[in-house]
C-alpha cells in the first residue's frame, strides 16, 4: 500500500485532501462537521476548507447521484476518502468559481496525499467526463425531485406532507448558506450605535426586522474583526433565536431577581441574551459537559454570571426543589430549521430519529413543568420545522396538563400560527427555521 506523501505547505492538493478527511466521518455516519479541524491547513486555506466541506454536504444528495452516474462501480467502504474527493471535485466544477483545471487536477492529485495513487486516474477520468457531459448528467439525476432539491427523499416527503404550500421554499432556503447575524449587547449600547461602529470598520449590515437587538451582516466575517467583540459588545446569534428573550420579557421585566432556568442551554446564546436583558437569577444546565464549557466561555467574554450545572433536564436530582418563575426549554430536536448552517444533517439525520426526539421532548416538558411555580411561564422552543416536534408536541402536552395555559402571542409580525405556537421557516438573508410556544402555569 502506498504511504501518504508529505504535502507541500499551502498546496491546493493539501486543502482538498484535508477536506476529504473532514468529510469521511459524515459519509460513514461516524461524526459530523462539528469535528472539522480547520487548523489542519494553513490560515489562508481555512475558508476554502470550510467551503469545500460545508458546500459538499449542502449539495450532497445531488452530488452523490452524479457520482453514481460517473462511476462504473461504487468505491469500497475503505475508500470513503476517495469518494469524498470525487464529491468535492463535482462540487467545485458545478458550484464554485475555481478554474476547471484546478478543480480536476488538484482534486485528483490529492489522492496521492491520502496514499491512494491509483485513485488519481479514476478521479481524473470521472471529473473530465463531468466537464464534457454535465448538462446531460444533471438532467438525468434531476428527474428525481429530492435530487433536484438536494434533500434526502424521506425528508423532502416529510416537508411536503407537513407544509404543502411551503415545502419547496423551505428546501430551497436550506440549500443556501445562512447569513451572519449579530446580537448587540444592550448593556453597552443600542444596535444603531453599533451599526455605526460596523460602518466605520468597513463592514455593512442592516437592522433585523423582528429581533430588536439584531443586525444582519451583508457578508460574513471573522468575529475578530467585529468592533468590541472581545469586550462583549456583540455576539453572533440568528434572528429567530433572539426572539426567545422578547417572548420571556413579560414574565421577567417586572420581576427583578426572578428565578429562571435555561434547560438544555448550550451553546449559550439564549442564556447570555436573557442575562443581558433582565435582572434575573439564572440557572443554566446541559447534559453535555464539553458544550457547557462553551457557555462558560461565552458568559466570561460578556462579563455575565449564571449558575452553570452539568445536569440532565429529564431528571430532578440536580434541583433544590425551589420553583422557577420562568423556564426556557430550547429542546433537542431534528435541526430541520437550521440545515443551512448544519448541512451534514442531510446525511446524518434518519427518519426514525424524529420519533425518538419527540419522546425526549415530551419527557423534558413533563419533568420541567413540575419545577415551574404557579403563575410562571415556560417557553418551549425548537429549531425544527416538523409538526411532530412542534405543534403536535404542544397539543399533546396541553391535553395531559390541565394547569397549562397558552400565552403565545398572536399579534407579532414574525412566523405563522401553528397549533398553539408560531412557526418560522428559514428565509434567505433572514432568520432560520424555529418554533415557539409560550405556556403559563395556572395559578393555584
């Protein structure tokens, strides 16, 4: 067997080989893009590395269909890195402005860095054929709607059944990278003042329509270039996610020192936003200790304090039996509203995951409701667009919980009514897909 060759620093071969390595866990169902090591390439190649990996996952159903047309027989499982290179090559030729000779030559040549010289000829032949026959090959695979819309067949069918009028727009939005949206820390300044700072720095943005602290940038940038980022002036958070603080506002603004629980809090954006907005005593828990560390880092940067606990919100062994005035349950979900930010969901999510997640959500709702004081508010949120996790979940909870009262506002300009909650769909240049339902515990 050939040994991987030492790369030339900063070569186009190396960044493509690194991208292939980064995609292997996704293609083999052993990991996600969260494990992508951006530092495996030199600084100037990191944005290309991310584009190759995230872009390939975003277009994966179509790329895999085209790869099936180009190959005489599939690669063996042990050659999933070569399969990744082929997908990367197709992505470059069809979706990037990289010169064709580089897309073909450097992608095929990267196989040598993986110790698989034999694959160079195969990859070169497949990609050259795609150059010659792209229109015909694309027309062939696009006969299948799920391929043309670049979604797994089961997911596209589910979206179509749930949202017969919106399913295609949802799928199309999922296929575009989400914008970079900022949350301005109102403890320092208002967003209009911060927008002026951005302009002075040479960055352009516009005020979010629905989130009162939000600014959406015209182009994403490294957080290090954001004025005052390290001093806590601003954070990165999608507009839809920022709405949770506004929804909890009526329960918190008139109650200085209110006891608040942020269950399933990682990575901490909503935790921080609540602390920026309100004078509260906040406990934030998460079952993933590593992700809880990210919450701690974020709060430290912002100069905020919360009681962070590594705990399971389906249990009560961590709770001191003192009821909370408000609870935010940003429940684990399918992530179908944020596919554009986590495109590996298209590969990693399975149909039977939805029922399992719905069961977990039910357990969380029932367990946390007991921790809420009479007259208190629970905000249920997911980044899903599937009714089984959202409207149907809330309807079932209300049916078995006689002291639950719906207080979800119907006079807001965002989203659409969905059962007893409001559903947002992902929108280009705007917010992600999200669901909210606000519930009050009937006073004794």
